[in-house]
């Protein structure tokens, strides 16, 4: 067929020009008659631009070429040129690999590009070396003892740049074929080796000496690489050719092919080994496509392990537990993450106080910090510093889908809380789009002590100023359906909000999935500063000097902290859990000295109630995080109340406070302190108190085992209880108790750290490898058997000084399996018996899809403790490794069948007796069985002969056979001994096809 203006680009053509043609950029003309090429540009009557298979660009008229027939493209499965669809060719590769085990592709590399690469490589002869003899078979195949190699990454930048396009082309091959190979073969490619440049067929004089014998560590890395390789890519750039032999590893036919310039071969390394015999010097680019690295999961350790520290056992909380699943903060000291919050209060000793910037208000106009009395009499603030956070005017409105006009009038407390609250949800594992679409039954509880926004907002909006929208807007934007409200009890507000969240979370009616709890406080107006100074509540020095002799009031701070709590059982090995809320409680001072004066007995009662809820003795509280505002009256009353409760102790209680670092965040103070408590449990450390130099003389701690910390100190055990108090100046008190284990530091007899140390020792130990023979597959190693290991295999590792020895744990082989059951989403996970087939160990089940996707697991002998399942969740691959039988309580680890509803699939499970490694689970569409055709009366009469037939509801004078053929009435068949049982089955089958009721 001729080529015309409608011929699409990428079409393969055969050149039929009788005269010689001069390639573009060349001076000499060549004979291209009969040359295969690809159409690059279609100019119609003006001519065609083609690229020949040999790499020359030619301008030819449409009459000088024709379409290439399929049978004329011999020696190649695919052709990849400048106008080919790489995605389309990649989709064909898995099918070709499944059919043959290899794919041949012609890479249409321009001749100038190929010549440039060869010329550059020639100039870098010194970079080419011999591999160690022991590694040559694995990298270069058989018969490759004289080949020299160089890694692309080791070449000079000039040479590497000329080969960069080849490197990118191979990377694109991996990207395009990865998904198809996973679905077809079940292995997941994750990476590849850097291009290996291989020069075959060089002169004998150029042959370098073999490399030094590899060390044991190098041999171990080599075996790990050989165990991961799944595909080998060879790209031949010439100038010479040769013969490539694909040598099967099993009883299959050997494949031999002539190698041409620009030829690429990709083959399965588990199916073929190879040998390349070059004719002349030939440059080969090679890369291995690798499966994902091995993932080792620690199960248990036996034996004696030394420990530098013996730690006492800490009892975990009793009753129903509340877990802290995620945290976030936006506090002073640039603590915009909860990890930074711990660094600020524990390691940095940070003081987050700054002079109030004029972006908030003009301190020259509203502040007189030289004379306290003059400032109070002139209705000014005498304090010019605060625990400051930056960027409250910056807000990502597009993330929350809020219009810019709405944002202008929105309270900054709403903005900061929305960002911090979402960071806490993200830390707990929530996905934004999923929550917006599916919603979540989460409560939102926010503690605040007021807002100054209405005093300074120039363009207020109806939903931007009221404080109630701080919680409500977040629930609206994120699409949360649980309770949503604010709590304002002044300085104890966020801890009261935490207690309310816990109470709602534990309610059995309409149970919540979780709760987001936060505390927020921002200082944007001078009015509150002036009011607090008028009552002499603030420190003239502008800081919180908690427990210090210079305590003269508190220093204001601002910030936000949030946490996500959920129901669950605390597990120290659960990486998604930060800690737990062991207990919480609130009460009121009642009628005390004044409305705002603290009340010691009420604080004692509060702490005893929390210890009672957690079922703890006073000796088990490790750290008391004080309210500690730094007032001369409040601090002594609080310490006196705590001392009367925590009086009898074996170990001193650590007393700390975060307000000297952050300032008093008022309504938000409690949540920032609670996050600090959880972090203290995670580190098993107590943070020191900033600005504590001389103890407040009004505090009586003589004889009380307590440390008012000036620097950080480790706790006595891995598991610890840390409590925090918050006292509102209106009389509302609250206390929350955090519990958690040391999961961060390496101190103590930490089980998780022991496991990590053990795994580290196993990884660092070099195995003993006996590299006997040329074939690396015959080597003997005491390390991990990379080449023979299967997914899901278990190993025992003997750890000795400086070395390890691996033994595979062979699972108990199921012998004499008498029954198999299947359960899944299609039958509400109720086991149903599978049909035993003729072949021993083969069972089948007809599964009809009720929806487009159904999942299932298989039970051996119908036991829930003997489950067969795939390695990955919702596995749709029929080639996936079968794990089990074992006890697994995870329905996500199941096979996934896809299709149209009401489609029937036959599920087959094969477990040959005594061959646990040969288990397989597969499925395929079941054909619709056609009912047998009604037999002729003569044939039916022959089938009925020899059986006693009894008719019901039919006349006696009727011919029994004719009556049967009419398909009515009820028939009873009496079996006569001596007759063939198969004849009876055939007779019953024919009669049931006539829709007769048959009894035998």
C-alpha cells in the first residue's frame, strides 16, 4: 500500500527508491532501496521525512516508499522511534514477556548520536576495567571473561552527558512497564541499576587484569542484587554485532538471535540466562530492573541481653483508654511543630518573649515600661513583651476553600486554629479530600479566653468576629459531623475542653470516631494589656518567673496547640499513637477568698479525683506540670496543694512549667502544656524550668521529695505518668493526666530499642560466604539466602560476636487436607465449604459477584486460625504468593475479584499434600453450562430399562416413556442392585432436564 498525506506519523515504511539517497547532514549518497524506516514528518506531495532503521534521516517522495507489511518486520517484536507511542509499546511488553520470556525492540537511534557515543567511549578507555571473576557471570552472563566494563556514574561529566539520553530512556522503560509487570507477574519493580557500559570483543592486548577477589561484604551486596533482579535490558550500539543466546533455566528451547546495531533485548532473568558472543568490538548498555528490597520484620528474640539500666515496671492505665493519635502546635520559640515544641522547652532552653511589634499596635502610644505606677495611673500598659508567634496575618485560604473577601474580616484566631487543627488531623492520618467527601464523625472542642479582634477589625464580617465560629467554621470546612463548640473558662479553658472531649468520646450513644481538641490565644489589641496592667496582674519585668523569688505576675503569651484523641488500647509499638489520656477532671473553687483567688483545697480534690480515675497511687505520678503563672500568691498555693496530695513518695516528683518559655497563653495554655506532657512521656524526660534561679521564699517544700528542675532530667522508668493543671481566674479548675512509654530515646530497657539494636547488629554482621565455582548460585553463605528466599518466609538468626547464621523456618506442611472453606464480602464473611475436585488437594467454589469488586480469604479445614491470604491488601494478582495457613485477623489481606455484577467466577485452591510451598489460589470466569437436550423416546426407553419406575399423577394406560417426555408429574426411581451407578446418574440428569421431580 502506498504512503499518502493521510498516513499517520510513526508508521513503518519500506523505501523503494531506485536511485541513491543522500541522508540529511551527510555528503555521500547511499543505496537505501529495501531499507526499513519510520515516518517522522508527512509533507504529502512535498515529500516525507523518514528515519531509517540504520539511523539516517532521509527526505523522500511519497512514491519512493510503501507501508511495511507485518511479516517483513523480522527479528523484532517492537520498534521504538522518535514518533512511536512509548506508552502503547510498553503496554505490549508484559504480554510478550508472558508469552516468550523476552522482547526484542529496534531502538531508532540516529547514526550521528550513536557515532558520538562510540567516539566518546573510545576516549575513555582507561575507565574500563574487568569485574571480579566471581561477579562476571551474574553481571555479564556466560562466556564474558574478556569483557571490560565501566559504570556511567564513574565517567567524566563530558562522557556522561552524551549518554544521559540513554540513561533517561532506560528510566522511562522502567516507569512505563512497572504497572503492567505487577499485574502480569506479581512482582513490584522499584528501581534499577545505573547503566553498565560493556565493551565486548576488544583486542587481546587491551584486556586488563581481573579485579581483586571481592570481600565478604561485597559478595553479600552482590548476592542481594542478584536476588532482586527481575529483568535484564541489553542495548547494542555496535559498531560490531554478534550472537545472543538466551539459555533457559528450565526444560525449554534455547533462543538464538543475531544482534544488530540499535537492537534492544529485555528478558526475564528468572527464566533465562544469557551469553553474548561479539563479532568485532561492540558497546553494550546494560541495566537490571530490580524488585523492591527485602523488608525484614522483627518477630521475637530469645536469649540473654545485657542492659545498662534496670527500669521499674510501670502499670498501664486501666479501663477504657483514650489515645492521643496526633498533635500540632503553633507556639512561641518558633515551635510550629510539636517536635519543635519539645526542642524549645527541653533542649534549647528557649525564651519565646519578644517586644510587641508595631504590626500589632504602637507600643510607644500604649505602653509606658519605665514606671509601673505611672503607667497604671495613665491607663497604659507597663509591659511591652509577649510570648510571640509570627505570621498571624498569613493564611492559606485556598487550602480551606474560603473566599478572599471572607478572609479579610476573619478573626486570626480562626485562621491559626484552622491551620494548627488540620496539622493535628494530618498527623493522626486523616486525608483532606477523603474527609471532605466522606465526612467524619469527629468532635471539635476549642478552649479560648476571649478575642481582641472586634476591637481592631476594620472590615468585620458576620462570621468572622463571633468567637463561636472558631470551632464551627472548622467543622464546616473540613466536613466534620460531631459536636463542635468553644469553651471559655479563662486560663483553664483548653483543659476543660479536653475533658469535655473525652466525656463525649466515651459516650455509648452515637459514638464518635474521635475528637479534635485545641487551645488558642492571640493578642492583637492593646485594650487587654491595659486592663490586665490596671489590675497589676502582669509582670513588670515582662516574663513568667514561675517558682522564682522575682515572681511578680505573669507574662502574656500567644499560640495554639491541638491534639486528636480516639478510643483504643495503648500499645507502645504502635507508631501511630503518641500517648494516652489516662484521666481528666474539672471542678470549681466555690466560695474562696475572692472571686479570682485560687483555692488550695479545691486543687487538692481535683488532683485526687484524677488519680482515683486512673487508679494510681500518689507515688506513681512522675511529673507535675504546674499552672505556675509566676504570681507571688498563686504559685505557693498550688505547690502547697500538690504537696499535700503527693506526700508519701519513694522517688521525687519532678515539677516543671512551660510558661517561662512560652508565656501564659491564657485560654490556650492548657493544651500547649498537655502536648508537652505527652512529649515528656515519649522521651521519658522532664524539662527544666526557665528563669529559675532563687526559689520563691513563700513556697514551703522543705522535706517534700520534689525537684523544682533547673535543667532536664531523665525519668526513672520507660513508662510514665505526667499531669498538668489549669486554673481559671474565675474559679474553674481542670487537670489532665498523660501516659506513655519511651519510644524516642535509647535509655532504659526499652523493648523497641532492644529490637532495633538487635536488627542493627544483624545488618552489620558480615556473613561467611564460600565462593566456590564460577556460578554464584552455588555459593554457600551463612547469611540471608537472597537467591532462594520467598516472600513471607521466616528465618531464625543466630547472632554471635561479629557474625550471624541464618536458618529458614520451614512451616508446618498441611497434610491430608480434608476440607476447604471460603469467606468474603460476597457472603458477609461467613465460611462456606468448597467442592473437592478429582485431583487431591484441589478445591473449587462458584463465586457470583454481587458488586463490581468482591474480596475473599480461604480457610484450611474451615478453621479461622488456618487462613490463607495474599501478601498485600486487596490483591488482584493471580500470581501473588500465598501466605499461611495462619491466624490473621485482617480482612484487608484478601484477594480481590473484579467484574460486572452477577458474573460468576470459579475460584480454585490447590494444596497438594505435603507441598506447602506449591499452594496456589486463582480464579477465572466460569462458562455457562447448557442443559442437556431432551433425549429421544427410544434413547430414554433404553436408559430406563432395568430400573423400576413409579409414576404419580399420570394415567395407567399411558405410555410411561411418552409421559416422561411430556415433562409432567413426579417420578420415583428404584435402583436395582447390579446396575452401573453411572447409568443412574445419566438417567437422573436427563430427567431433571425435562423439569421432572425425581426421587431415587
